[in-house]
């Protein structure tokens, strides 16, 4: 499949791995917008949040479990943000479901900037 993140999971494109289990892969974002910027993706191809269904939703819980584990390991005690962009208006650029873990600085909140 011609999907950037499927290629990263397969090892065909290099990435800096932060976490991996049977269902989830996490790696450093190549263009970080916060001191901590990690992407969490399912190992199965799901195109985005709008493609989550009763049949494939279990992996979303596994991703959030992985996020909590990594946040604890990185001692993100002062807080973190989890973001998923879905579709054009939200600025989704890679059509494989991914959750951004952002941390390491105080973050504002607006629909325009996100961070
Ligand atoms: P989004 O804009 O929400 O679809 O997020 C896609 C993210 O993937 C962006 O933050 C990019 O910086 C990141 N990205 C794109 N290519 C790579 C890559 N090869 N390795 C790591 N992160 C990437
Ligand atoms: Zn994919």
C-alpha cells in the first residue's frame, strides 16, 4: 500500500522509535512543534478518525494505553496534549490514523493554531 506510515511500520522508511507493541507503533515527529512531539499509530491501516468503527476501535484504546505509558516514562507530570487531525480543514496530511503527543511547554488553545 502506498501509505507513508505503513512504510514506516514496515521499516521501509526510517523513523526514531519511541514505543512499539503488537498493535501500536510510536515515533518522533520529523517536524516537531513542541519539545516532545511523538506520533502514535495503529499497525493496521485506518485512514483517520472518521474511519474508526465498532470493528476496529479496539486499537484506539491500545494507543491511549501506550500514550499513558510513554507519558509516565518521559515524566510528563506537568501535562501533555493528544491531538488527531481528520480531513482537510483539520490539516491532516497523512491518511493513516495518528495521534500527536505534545508536551514540554505550556500550550494555549485555539482552533486556528492548536498549540
Ligand atoms: P497531520 O498533519 O496531523 O496529518 O500529521 C502528520 C505528521 O507527520 C506531521 O506532524 C509531520 O511532521 C509528520 N511526518 C511526516 N512525515 C514524517 C516522517 N517521515 N517521520 C516522522 N514524522 C513525519
Ligand atoms: Zn497506512
